[in-house]
C-alpha cells in the first residue's frame, strides 16, 4: 500500500518489467480492498485536495506539458494529435473543476439498487459495490489522467493508469497532484498508480498477464489502440470504439434547426467521437433543405463528399465512395446522401454506422419516435446535436470514455458504470426445501 | 428468418461447419432485429404455447431423454452427471411452469431506467434494450434448453443454443416445443436455434469465429468447459464459475439454527453450485458448537475433513490439506476449520473462495453487517442457507446461471441481466457551445 510510482527508464529488461507490473498489480489490489470500504467524505476530500493542488501547481503543469509538446513537435506530430496533447490554463482549470464536480457527486457505493422480500421471509438487497481494479490505457490527452483517476476513486476502484509516452511528463505532473489528494485524505497512494515506464511492452503486459489483478480494462485512444486491446486482452474490456455518427434530416424538419444542428454536429469540434461524419437527407425535402445545408457546410470550410443529387449542388463536391460511408473523418469532411425516408436512414445507419450516436431532425413526433426506437446506437437524439455525446453534457460529471459495447456499460462511462453489485440476503434461519 | 435447425451428422467437414454456423449466426441476427421490437404479448404467447407443448408431449420428451441416458450409461457416465441428464415427469412439469412464470413476468424491454432533464432543456432517458444475440454453451441438463431459450426470448434476444451431445435428443425434443411457441406467436423460428450438429468443433467456432453475430456467450457446465470458454472466447462472456461456498458459524450463533443451516447448505443437494463446501467455526464457540454440528454432518452421511481441533472430534476425520480449502466437492464432503472470529473468516473466504455465495450464522447484528459488507462475493447471506443461491429462489423466475463475474451481471442471471440500455435524448434544436 506504500508502493510509490517507480520511475524506470524508457526500456526496461523483460524480467524487471514483469516485476514492476506485478508489484503495481498487487499494490492496486491492496488499495482496492481499502477503497471498497472508504467513507464517502474521505474519497471526496482526496478529490478536492487534488483539485486544489492542480490549481496551485498550474505553472508546473504547463512547463511539464511544454516538454511533451516540444518533443512531440520535433517528432513531427500533426495538428489534431498535437492539439489533444496540449494543456492550456483553461484546460487545467477544467480538470480541477472536473475533480470538484466528481467530489460533490453522491457516492454510488453502498446504494441499494433494489430490495424485496420473499414469501419465506428472506430480505434481498442488490447493493452497489466497486468493480475492483481498473486498468486504463490511453493516448495523448493528459486530462484523462485526472478524469479517470477521479472517476475510479469515486467508484471505490483502484486504477492503474498507462498513458502514452508522448504525454508522460504531463501525466506525471497531474498524477503528483492526485497523490497529494490521496495522502491528505489518508488513502493508499496506490489507489491511483501511473505505470512507471513508457516501455510499450507494459501495454502488452497489462493486456495479457494481469488478469489476477485487473477486473476491467478501459482503452481510450485511436482505432489501432482499441483494436489491439480488444484483440489481446485477457480481461473484460469497456470498449471505446469509433464514432461514425449520423444526422438524418427528415421531410418534416425545420430548415433553420436542421442547418444549425448539422453545422454544430459536424464542425463545433471535428476531432471528438460525437462529431457527425455522415448527413442523410430525406428525398422528400431534398429540394428545399439539401442545398442550403450543404452550402452552409462548404461556406464554413467543410469538404463535402456526396451521392449524385448532392454533387449537383457544387462542382467541388466529389463523389462519395463506399469507404466514405464507413469513415470516421475526425476532420472537416462530411459525407452526404439522399435517402428515401426514415426507414432508409435507419438501414443506412445500421449498415455503415458504429452504433455510437445518431440524431434525427424532424417536427414529426411519430417519425422521431420511430427513429429513436429503431436505431440501435448507444445514444439516439431528436432535434439536438450529436456533439452532446459526452458524460459532462449528460450531467454525469465526467466520463472515462463512451462505450459502444452493449455489455456492462453503454454510452458515456461515468462513476456508476465503473461499479458492480452484490446481493445481500438477510434471514432468520431459513433453509431451502425440498 | 425461416432458417430451420439443420440436422447434420456428428462430424461435418470444416467448410460445411463454417457454413452452418455462419447461417445460424445470420439467422439469429435477423431474428434479433424482430425480437427487439416484438410486443410483450407476442413473446408471452410464444412462451405459454411452448409450455403447453411441453406438457402435451411429455411422453415424447421422456422417450427422447431415455435414448440419451441409455447412451450415457453405456458410455459409463457416473451418478451425479447421469442424474443431471435425467428428465423426470416432475422435471418436465417444472420446465413448463418455468416458461409460464417467465411469460407472466413484466417485459423489461423499453423500461425507462432513469430520466432527467438538463439545464439546456435536453430530456435524457436511459431505456432498457436487448443485448442482441446470446450464445449459450452448456452440458448435460436438458432443462437449460427451455430456461435459456425462454429467458433470452423474454429479454428480446435471439439465442443460439449449443447443448452437449450427451443430451442431444432431449434438447431437440424440448426445442421442438419452443418452436411451436414461436410459430404460434408469429415470431421468427430462428429466435431460438439449437446448433444442428454435435461436432465438438462447433463450440470452438462459436468461441472464435462468431463475434460478428454473437453479443455475449454464456457457458454453463463443468470447470473445464467454463475455463475453455474464458480462454478462447473472442466475445464477452458471462462466466458461471465454480461455487466454493462457505458457512461461518459465529460466536453469537444459535446452535440449533447453525446446525440446521449447515446441514441444509451442505446436504440438501450436494451437486449444485450453491452447496457449502467449507464450514468455518468461530474459536470462541468451538467448545459448544463444533462437535454437535460436525457430528450431525457425519450422522447424515457427510465425510468431514478438518484442522486439528476438528480431527479431535472423531478418528474418522482426516486432516484437511491446503487443496481441501480450495475444493468444490459437489459431493457429501465438507472441509471444517476453526477460525479466530469474523475477520479471520473473511480472510479465509477471500483467500480460498470463489466469490460465489457465503453465509454467516450469528445473533449479533453488528457482526453480521461486518461480514455482509466485507465479504466480496456475488451473494452474501445472514442466517440463511447458501442453497438459496438460485434465480428462482430470488424471485427472478429462472436463471441462465450464477455469475461470479463483477462485470455486467453478478449472481443469478435472469431476464434483466440479459439486457443492455441505450440513451434516448429529446431536444428542440439544441446545439453544443462553445
């Protein structure tokens, strides 16, 4: 429980990597046993002190982050990726606020989710308990260190954080603030551990050799990271997969609302998983709605790829290929298609989508209900932007990611989704017959 | 959707196994799309008609089962295993009643699990939806065919059933009754499919090659089956692992109650996963409680293995080895140990147990609460037999198994545990800023 973060060199011999990771795993399990029964106020205190430390050490965090971004620039990291790595003063304040929001949340642990009494007098309760030890594997964004650490702690879990080597100095600086909080609250410092090596083999070790310690893995990063985790993991995974999100503009859509929602869904931030990648327009309103929306997108700097009716609008619009309908551009590019009503829109979404987030714009309640019922995605919206796909926007304080699994957790993964339950049964001597 | 069960020979060439399984998978996905939106009354009708068919064809079921048990006897199947395979008239009625109980249950699909409104006016609902396609791999007990088929149908899932070859005729006869129900209700016959080959390679194929079709696998059988599934599966698994269950008799236990609970927990049925395997007795009451309980167990025909204080009671008690504390006997054998109070009991359970089901017998509420809070098992009981570890006894109608995972589902896996949820968000034009 007193295991500190071990600062190893970039490449550690295999034996010592195993030793390091086993020690990390054991320390996490020991911490989890304490956290499972830690009082709410102790966990909240740790988070509030950590938030204060983040504000106080703002300049240290900025300097650590500059080291990371400079190295990344030298290595030729491109715009969006470099952008995700960057920690601004505003981003630091958002992190601190996030910790305080999570601290103020009700403690999920010990909550009675259901209770009932059996005819034989047995009183049964389903009670929320922590998952145990969470393994978090992520890239770039250093704020994940604070968000994931805080969410796991609040849910009574120990967490092993394995951030990308590109953000190691930022992660270490943020982690030091979290340790301040744990120490001030008298909680085990191994409650939130940052893997002390940037050796890439550490990821493989977490995936394949730590099932005795880790109850669930949460990958957060690009498609190749997530695919690797799903392929190699020997423990359960909460998968954060790609978001090929759709907006469907129905025949009964208000044009102004549709234009506003499409522009926001595509362009507010193009690099988030909730950004729209394909626009579907009902053929019945294509004559009135298609051209104004496509023109607005192009005027806002968005590249448009489309089917034949869309291409007629502007000679710069190239034909969308079969691959385009599958693409998560994460960029100012959109694929646009004219479809025959809500049924065809749903069929397109099920064929090409990633079951993340889809929105319908329509003034027709029946059509909306049909879309909301039929589309089998984690989040379905009516008359709202897909960019609301976010734990914070859902009022969940923060999120560790958005799950496109149907298993265990779906959609934004916040505190509740990082818990399990057990059954507590109280009797007065009941035995089972016959 | 009209794909029927394909009755292939025992060993099918690899290509045709792949073809068979892919066709099964495609048919299941198509059925799942219908079931996700099937009205409650239609699903309930299918289950009631199936129950009626089971009663009507009782003698056919018995004959089919006799074929299986005779073959199994010839192959030298032992007592408990043969017992599990056997379908009695009483067992057939229990199956029919189980289907009717599940039919009468409220439909979980479409239930709003939570709803709230955000400051920006977005109305968010978390709505229960089916998981999709369940793959069920099981051994021996033919009633699993009916239970699993019914639970999956009720939860709006299609299911691919892969029973053991030893129970194939029984499974086919039960499956025919389920098909009667589906047909009568106008639901796709591929809603509940029985894999039409007893080729063992079909199991491997389900584990490794059907992730495009199967959303979750549920293994139910011996430790080797479950271990294989956990090792090879490329899709999420609801693991039904072994039950090394404990009863702890505390210093404040009423002797009569303790004796009654221990005898029932161990001996009511020794072959179920909720049977107690280890008895822990508080040293503070060993002088009064140990001998009467151990003697009662021995008089009831139970072999006792124990530590030194237990061995003193009777010369027939052999020393318990380290392996004994880990054992799931599933037989009339119990390991007995004297421990220093509730903390030592909890430590023993965490070291040797399988986190399935544990019970404390005590008249002291504080001690009970401590045990119930500290023991990290799917089910913890106070003053009741571990044999209540059962979905039916919990009032869940039936169960597909008892999960010792913490992930997704824990404890009895009934209808609710076979569902997921999605978020439905309703707005009036909201876009996200900044």
